């Protein structure tokens, strides 16, 4: 009778082990395919955002180059000769190959200086950069080469497009002397995107706000995305980051993701949209390869599990029952009595592991409760402090304020997040005051003193302000902490 029970138990364990191995294998494969699709889609969205970020940062740097150049004395001084200005502008062009042409035009539109002599003496008042540049900083969206198309060399053989950056040149008396403008070559954008395409084995489309393809594969440039795939244009018409599996045509299906540029710092962007696509056979190649592997592994594991189950079921059934009682007591939160003098076999090790895990979980539970209490206390102290508290990142952008800050200044978190604390400035302290404050903060890592600031409603108030820098283990500043009160 005993042997009959053990035989039946052994066979049952073997069958169950085999079935479980097969089911788990196929289920794991199904889950892995789903998560791979999610991970692949999110990876393409991140790649799309990275392309936008690279382009935005590059455009900002070009913007700052011309801004800086237009402010230098060689440009703003009327004593500078044309030859001096020409030499200066030509050096910029020669040292930064993303500038296809740099010119200086007088207020009447006459180009006084042009790199390589291009357009000198021509009138460009009809070009948008001239009137806009006279009024202030200007960045123009991508356009055809027009006047320069026949003058500039074109080694790539691809159409020449420009993006314009222009700044007024103003002397010390505030008089506008002219406009300094650069035509940024579009080839650098192509090079950046194509490099990323090659590294990631994807296709990348850069679209203007109205859907015009500015950079794209397979001679798609200057076409509208609607003409390439109306389904894609409809699916990704919104500005929110998104990924979908989409049929671009009747035959080809791609995992496709998109995001929209929002600019970076001073550069506000043109709402360019980056669409990244990858054929599903490449995007899900890992899942397809895994399917067959998991099938084989599941079959092998099933057979081995069944064999081992039959062999060891008799050996482990008794100690397993004891362990089962312990596990049941743990699950039901009953008093647990672990075995004494257990054997050194696998069952004994499992017993010891459960015992150690039980003790460890009890200890961790107590530590976690203590840590949560400390965190909760810290948060209450921060929020209920009577002094206003500001925490900024290392670039002095506000990332956190407390309740007292809002009560004193009138500003709420969503009104100041990401902004510089200078929004509170009353302009009653001069620049020297702030220079001394930052110099002291850099030297000592802290500063305190009386200062007059302005509330949201415009009221001037006096506060005693304390600022300290917070550093990481390497001594690098990661945050600034400021506390103040208005009780003076």
C-alpha cells in the first residue's frame, strides 16, 4: 500500500513537473514578447527624444556663437575697419564648418561683409533675417539656399538648405549699426541624424511643424509625411511622445516612435518632430529568436523535471511535509517552530534558508518601519518649518519649496519650479551686492545676510537669508539650500 502511494505520488510529481515546465516556458515566452515590444517601443521614443535634444543643443550653441560674436568690440565699435571685421568673420567661418555663410549687413540691407566675398554689395532687405535681426535676436526655420545656391560649393550633391541666426550689432550708445547673420548649413543635421541611424539600425525622419520632411531616408526629403504614409501622419499627428506598430504601406510594418522638440534654454525650437522607425523583424528579432529557444528549453526542462520528480519524490516527501507545515504557519502568521538538528542535504538547506529569510524579513520590516518614520518626520519638518526654504539644482533652478515659502512670497510650487530665485529680486540691491554674495558662497560654501525681495503681489519685504551649497562625495555642488524669514 505504501509503495503504491509512493509510486502514484512519484508519477503525479513527474507529470506535474513536465506540464508546469512546458506551461511556464510558453507563458514566459509570451510575457517576454510583450515586454520586449514595450521596451523596444520605449527605446525608440527615447532615441527620438535624444535626436531632438542633440539638435536643440546644437542650435543653441550656434545661436550663442553669433550672439557672442555680434557683441564683441570689433563689431560694435565704429572705429573697426571693414578689413578687420572681414578677417574676424572669416575666422569664425573657417573654424566652424557648420557656418555656410556669415555676413554683416547695414540697416538699409546692403551686405557690407560676406565670408569669401559672397553677396558683398548685394541688398538683402527682402530676406526675413534682416528686418527681424534689426529688431532683436532671430532664428529662422529651414529654407532653400536662394541667393547663395549658385555661389556655394556643394560637395555632397544634396540640396542646400539653411537655417538663419541673426543678431543686431549695437554700439555702446545703443545705436544699431547693422545685423550679423549666419546661414547654418543643413548638412550637419543630416550628418548627426544619419550617424544615429547607422549606430541604431533605424530610419529617422525629421519633420517640420507642418509635416515637411527636412531630413529623411530614401530620397524622402522635401516631401510631406502624408505623401509617404497617410496612416503614419494620422497616428503621430499629436505632439505627445508615442510608439506604435504601424503599416507604412500595404506590405511593410514598422515599430514607430515619435517626439516633438520643445527647444532648449534660449533656443525655443521650431516644434520639429522626430519619427524613428524599425522593421518589426529587426525590432522583435530577439523575441523571435527566443521563441524556439524557449520551446526547446521547456521540453528539455519538462522531461528532466519529470525524471527527477519521480526519482526524488519518495526521498523528499517526508521532510517536505514538515516544511509545508512551517510555510503554512508563516503564511497564516502563526507561531513558527523551526526544526532542530536538520540534515545538511538540500531539504535541510531549504529549511535553513526559510528560517534565515523569516528572520531577515522580520529585521528588514522593523528597519523599514523605522526608516519610513524618519522620512515622514523629515518631510513634516520641511513642510511645517516657519522659515521659507528653497532648494535648487546646481544651475540654481528651483526644484523644491516649502509651505512657508509660499506663505511669505505668495508663489506656489508650479509657479516657480525650474525658475531662478531671481524672480523674487526687488532690484534694490545692486549687481555688486550679488557678486559679493556669490563670491562668498563659492569660497565658504555659505552666505547669510539681510536682503530686500519682492513678493508675487509686488510688495517689498526684508528677509534674513541663509544660503549654503550641498556637495556630493566628490566635492561637486549638486544643490543650493536657502532659508529665510520675513520677521524683520
